[in-house]
């Protein structure tokens, strides 16, 4: 329906059409064409409004209106490209998954659903808009994970090197809140492109040394994924951040301006917004042992029927009429665990998809969940037990692998997005933001 409305906007000369095909009052307009999709003025205004609200709350200055709108449009263009790809790949976030995610957001903020809605209203955001944002965020996260993880190969030698580093540091890791301004360059820039980017970098450095606000300049000029957040990457340990950042921030202090530094994406100017001293960390690994029954919706098994079926199983288990082991063996569509009575064995919660992870994390040993939806289907899960492991070679190796993966993932996402944009047809309709085809 949303896509059809956008097509009507284009067909009517950027306005809405009546039943007879005649243009009527303009209530929205196209600001950019992105492959088979468009970005509307209302979407752009909505995002700009949110950035203003966040900046006002944080006491953060913003760049001029045109620069802010250009950055917001860039974000919407990238989101459109990703959502179109997700649609082509058939990725979907069900209403049930969405409601579970929103419930988790409310719980993490210590709010009820009603309090969450009231807070959204105070921010000028409707609940339906919030739902759509959360749905898209989950979808984009799943898409990036599916597309990028296949690019990442980690050797045993790399893991051993990071394990050794962790041991040498004695689990002490300083954490840095890094800011990044990225001035983009093509894969093989010309001399003129390099000179232009270097000139812009030197100008920004001069402004920063004279006291300009880093976040304001990042919003105005950065092409990085965190541009609208003022270039703020949040608090990261040395081994968690991209390699470029980790090498640059060593031996630097809070407030230092670092760069420009060249990468495959362009020139970077970094700063350290904040830092935490080294803290001793005990390496512990929490594992859970869960048992589940999986029912997959299909042409003959509707969503409601799958959920209702598991609700019936839950009643039978709680009343003692049937055992979960027997029901799993007979009905579960997870072949690996069904033959074990649904037993998934010991595993770290992070090994599971987000909805399953969140559910088992919040259960007490022996507790049976309510039916819930994941991308695999409908689950009924019981937490059999949980345990905390002491620091071991295996736990340290797992941590090292995850640190390397997270670092590579962050680096590869930017490359993937650049490739996605390079292969797209993009035309900016609003000449105040840009003109021509990208």
C-alpha cells in the first residue's frame, strides 16, 4: 500500500490524484528517486524533526538547515536501498516479532507500554511511526547480518593473537568514546579528488582547533554511518572498535583531535569524547540449557494456528497431562533437537537469534515461556538450567573471536553500503539539496 501511494505521487506530477486522474491539492512531494522507490518530503521532515529533538535534549548545536537536510536525506536514501534489497530477498518482520521487540524496549527503559506511548507523544512521534521505525531497524539489522557476515573470514591464528593480547593486558581494557568525521573518497581517487578532500580536512581541522563543535561538524560534513549522531560511535574497548580507530586513539587523551587518517572509505578526523580507565574484568561465560518446541507457519499452518497449538501444549505441560520431551519428539520441527526431546544442550544465549536469546535470558530455571515468534517460527521454550563458567581457554577464545568479528563487521558494513549505493540509480529531485543523478 505504501509503495502504491508513492507511485501515485510520481504519476500525478509529485501530487496526489483524484479518481478521474486530475491533480488535487498537493499534500506531499518527492525529494529523491531511489531505484524503484522514492523519498518523500514528509519522511525527510520527520527525520530532521527527530534529530532536532535529540539535539535539543542533549544541548547539542546543529549545522545550518540545508546541511542538516542533506545529511538526513543521505540516511533515508541508504535506508531505502536496504529496504528494497530486503524486499527482494523476502525478508519480513512479523507483527509478533515487532511487538516482542517493543516490549523489550519498554522493559529495558523500565516503562510500561502506556508510559512508552506517552513518552513518544511528548517527542511528537505517533505510536504507528515508532512501530514502523522499530520494524525497519530490526529488518535493516537482519539484512546487514545476512549480507555482511559471509564476507568475514577469521583464521585460528588471528584468534590466537587476540587471545595472547587479552592475556598480556590481564583483562584490563581502557574504553574510548570515539567521534568520527569521514570525508569520502572513491576506491581509486584521482589527484584532484585527493587534493579536494585533503583541503576540506585541513579546513575542518582548523575550525576544530579554533573551538568548533565536533558533533556539529560531523552532522554537517561526515559521510560516516553515525553522521546524524554527531559522529559518536559510543563507548568501545580497543579491541572492539575498527582497526583504524584502535591504532589512532592509543596514547591520546580526552578531547584530542586526530587525523586526517586515510582508509579505503576516505579521510577520517577523529576525536575522543570521553574515556574510561582500565578496569579489571573477570572473564565469565554464562550458558543456558534450554528445551524447546518449534512450529513453522506454512501454507497449511497459519500463524494463529501455530501459536494456538503451542498454547495448548503449554497448558498440557503445566497441568502434567503431557511432558515437554514427548511433545517435542512428536511435533517439533527442529530436527536437531526434536530427537533429543527438544534439548538444545548448553550454549551461550548470544548464540541464539535475538527473540530466543531475550526469552531464555529472562526465564528462571524450570520456567516455561509463553509462545513467541522468531524468524524461524513459533517457539515454546523451557529453561532447564543456567551456569557461569570460570575464565577458560575456550571462553577467552570465544571472546577473542567475537571481538574480531565485531570489528570486521563494522568495517565491512560501510563497504557494503558504499557498494549498494554505487550500484543504484539515485536522483535528487529537490534542487536545494542536490541535483543530478548519483
